[in-house]
């Protein structure tokens, strides 16, 4: 599995994976309107192009050349906020998620990584565990008018 910076040619597939992943992980946990608004704002064409230009998107490419998943990063003060999405639940998923996290670590050496995950979103929680993140504090916030509860997962700094 190859992990590399995303290219302009990856954007359509990144958006497709984000939609598939978000719906499967959040359907029943969030209102449909909240899911739609989040996907429009975070994974619409202009948002993805901006993050591509910032170098914030890395992809995992399967042996056949398709995208298995992607990760995005955003510097948030002294920490790096990370999100990752998978196209499938392949047995190799844990390995390439760790590779995506390592690519983000290389971009932000010495900074702590965290991922905010909706409580009860089992696929996203499993991805955090697979990447070596550990559960941290509970956060309440509002997403498009809906009150949500998330857990912040932390990835320990390498020793």
C-alpha cells in the first residue's frame, strides 16, 4: 500500500470516500440535515481544493491504483487535528491508517495529534484505535444547530 500526498486527480475519489465513510459511521447518530451540511462544508469541491493546496491531504493507494482511504490534518494551536476515512474494512486497514498517521507526523514533527470522533461512531473509533490513538476527554459542541458529543482521541508522541 502506497501512502502519498493527494493530487488534484484524487479529489473526486476523496469526496466519494468521505461521503461513504461519514454516512456509514454517523447515520442514526446525527440528523440527516447535519450530515448533509457537514459533507457540503468539509468535502465540497472548494474545501477539498483548499486543503489540497495546503498539503493537508494524504492518501493510501491500493495495489490496483485505487484509493483505500485518506487522512487530513489541520494545525490547531499546538496540536494537529486529524481525520481519516476508509473506503473499505480491509484486513490491511490498520496498517495503512498507521502509515497515513506517520505521514502526518512527518509533516508536523513533535506536535501531538488528536482526532475528535462522534461518540458511538464505531467505525471511526475503530480507526482511531487502529492508528494507535487512545481515548481522551469528552467534548460537547454544536454542529449546524445540533448538539453533539465527541471524544477527543490522542496519539502519543513517539519515544
